[in-house]
């Protein structure tokens, strides 16, 4: 018996080693993301030429529309003029042949598995559902390769399915309203990365973004005229459904309710309070009154109106960051707490949440909320959305506690992309944590969700904050746990980032729009050079306390043109660290090329006509040039004298200060080099 167990364990270990090694080998050839569960290479190539055709076995469901879009994307990418721009039904000798068994209902446990078989003349996609089939189509698009003469689909056999069933992106449209076009292009990008949940954060202190025909003041007084009509919502839900993406709405209560109370102040916890839509970010005191019966009548009617617009089984009620100040100041609420034996505001909020759970159940919805909703009295049907971690004083986060207490949970804490941390930071966190869970507990981890809070993003900048980092996080949600090679991830992410542009994602394009706005000209090369080595400051230091930027402040500054992962900065640091370990002529030449690039950049910058925004950048850029000149001299053998050291220190002092809410990420490694 023991021998059999040992043999089984060795077999599992061997398979894991083969799988990971196979990934490492083939991922040098194929830029697939997320990386598939099983992949084997063969010698076949299926060429893309004018005779290219697609066949589907059933016109019902999502595959017909997906196949048409697939052909458009393929021809645009390759430039090949095909004779047939629409899929056939059951064409045996089609270039790509798609077979699926049934049309799926988009809910929590839909089967998304698929197979891709590349033979000598044909690519075959097999799936149990139409959702699996369209996931397979996305993989085939990533398999397209080329040589000097032809485009072709590389020869592989793939068997793939997701590790987690909840792979989401939350977009906050309350702080900054996002038009339908922004949402749709991001839904397309999500589908290309096999993500399957769009969490729509529709209300907060800065806006209530849904039309209400029952309570029209909500959108008339609580949205500044920027809201989604019922038809808009149906449009987005339908669009997402065709992509195999669920839409989970969020109406945030009882806190974050300023916009609601601007419309209906009688529902608030503080009588006579002047409720106005918030223009700043942060946590505010206006809160629904949990002991007022009219609050529940209001929410019942509101949910009765809104829930039919969203077919998903889950409805997110927020429930976060209620500090209870207005509850503490309300004598009637305090008397109620004492009478009902509620020892804390947390207990009172649980009282509120359970009433909401009953209301939502009446409309066939299950409750989901941020992790503050987790108490001993909350029904286990609720999904706990874990958002608090080290930054909020929770060393091990809240997800482990949730699943150990019997709840299903979704992790977001480590995927807060608005914190502007590196892709590596997010990629290395696993939704199931660090292995402290039993198998049963791990099953309760539904997956993860990227959160795009919009205090500091507008339609102009939102894509650059979501992508391409979210593509790497999507791999963490889909692929097996062992796929986590950082260098290889970065290598594959580069072409994926370019392919996202095909779907309308504007992360590169809008960077240039912002830079042209700063320079007031078409000459942006010198500032584009800087965006390669400067990154926005991290973890809300750009808007400390939420009081520097209002919702209508400009978001067209240098920081808005910079990415969280400055590619030149990353490559320079890698080269410099390698040079410091083992100097070589080739690495020295690479480093000198970088320094000369920044020297030239400053010289080109001086040719621009000055304006107040370029003036903010000038001194920093000048010191970068001076430091670069010193580094070139040192690389060429010059010793650092006392005077030169003084000059270096003056440069470093300036460059350590943030530049218009960005930081020079190469500075530490330059200091290391000069102090060697």
C-alpha cells in the first residue's frame, strides 16, 4: 500500500516536472497567454492564404458571431485577402473546423474547456460548449506565426481548461464615468485573455450611474447626468454574454452612499445633513440608516427594478469601509443597537446585510460583498470578496479566514492594479494563497478579480492602467499554479500587449495623445524616452488622503502618460545588474547606448517651445542628462573624484524627488554602479 502511494506521488511529481519543463521550452516559441494546461508540439503548419475558410457545426449560440470576428481579426493581422469572409456550416475541408456540443447558459460553473488539434492541412477546435469553443478560437489567434513568405498556424495539440471558475475584472464607473465604448473594448480584451466576469461597480460617493424609473432622482441628482440607461445596461450584458462573460453589478451600501443620499436624504443616518455628491476620493461618513424601515422598502423596490437587467445569479452589495460615524452620532440608532443586543457597528451592518440577503433572495439573487460582510450570522450562500491585506493591516489577508469558515471567496487584494505596482508583484500572488488550505477549503476559492478603481483614471487613461498587466494576472487565474516564470511571462506579454491594440485598447495610442498635449506639438520623442524609465508613484501616494485630485481635475499630466512597467527601465536594470556581476564589452556598449539615449533626449527636449507643463520636467531631465554623462565617463574608465562625487550627489538628490507624481526607477541601480 505504502509502495503504491509512493509510486503515485512520484508519477504526479514527474508529470508536474514534464508539464512545467514543457511550458518553459514551448513558451520560448509560442506567445500564448494564458498558458494552456497541456500542450504538445508537432511538425505541422497550417498556412493562411486566400483559400482560408472556417467551418462551424452549429449556428446557434456564440460561435457564429465569434467566428466572423475571428476572420476579421485574422485578416487584419496578416493582411491576407481571403475569398470567404464568413464561416460555413459543416464544411469538411475548412482550414479551421469548430465542433461544440451545446450552447451554454452563462453562469458560475460553465464548461470552458477546449482542444486545439493542428494537423497537416486543418486546425480543429473541439469543445463541450460554445463558450469553450470561443476560448479555443482565442488560442488559435495567438498561435499565428510567420516567416518571410507566409503566415501560418503553428503545429500543436492543446488540451485546456481553467484552474479557477471566477476570473474577473472590476471597473469602477462611479468615480469616473466610463462610456459604453470603453467598456466594450475592455470586454473584448477580457475575452481575449479568457476572463469571464465583468464586475460593474455602479454606485459610490461620487456617482450613482444607473437610470432608475422607480426612483428617478437617483440618476437625475446623483450622476451629474452621466449614467447608463436600462437599454445601455441590456446592451453591455448582451455584448458580454456573446463573449462568454458574466456581468455582476454592484450597488454599494450602506456606506459609500453619498450619491444615493444626495437624491434621497431622508434615508440617511444623520438628519439635517447636507448631502452632496463627493468630488474628492476617500472614505466618507454618509450612510444609509439601518433602523429606518423605509430604507428596506427603497432597496426592495430598487432591486426589483434592477435585478431583471442582470441575468447573473449574483448581486454585489459592496458593504465596505463603513466607519459608522453617523451611526455613532444617531441616538436612535444607539438605542436600537442596545435593544437588539448589537455590540458593534459591524453587528449592526450584519443586521442590515441579512435583510438585503432576504430581499435579493426574493429576486433569485445570491449576495456577494466585500469581506466586511463576513460574520458568524451571514449565510454561507454569500460570496466573500476578499480585498483587505497587508496594506489594510491584515497580514494574511481575509480570504483564508473566509474559506475556512465555509464561504466561497474571490481574491482581489493582490490584484489592485490602481496601486500602480509592477506586473511581477501581481503575477506572483496565487488566488488560493500560500498552501495553508485543505483541498476542500481550496475548492471554495472561486478565483480572483482584478480591481480598477477609477479615482485617478478617465476614459483617456483607463486602458493603460488595466493593460497589459491584467493579461498576466489572467494567466494566474487560468493556468496551473506552476506556470510562474517571470522572465518568460514578460517575454510573452510584449507581443500580447501589441495584439490588444487590435481590439481597440488604447494604452499606447493615448500615451502619445497625452504627450502631445504636454508638448503642444507633434514632437514627443524626448518625453516618450522618459516614459520608458519613469513610473507613476505607487499605492495611492499620488493622491494621498484622496484630497489632491477632484473628480474633475486634469488627468493629462506626465504621470498619466507613464506605465506601471516602464520597459526601458526594466531592461536597463537587468543589463546593469548583469554588468556589475560580470562586466563585458557588449553589456558596457548596451549601457552606454542607454545613457546616450537619455542625453540626446534632453537635448531634443530643449528644442521644444517651453510651457508650464514642460517646465515642471526640465530640471529633472537636466539632472538625468548630467548623471548620464558621468556614467558614460565612468564606464569608459574615468575615476570618480571628489568634485565628480559632489556633482553625482547633487543630481541624485534632485532625481530622488518625484517628478510630477512619477519616480525614476533606474536610479537605485545607477547609484549602486557609481558606488562600486
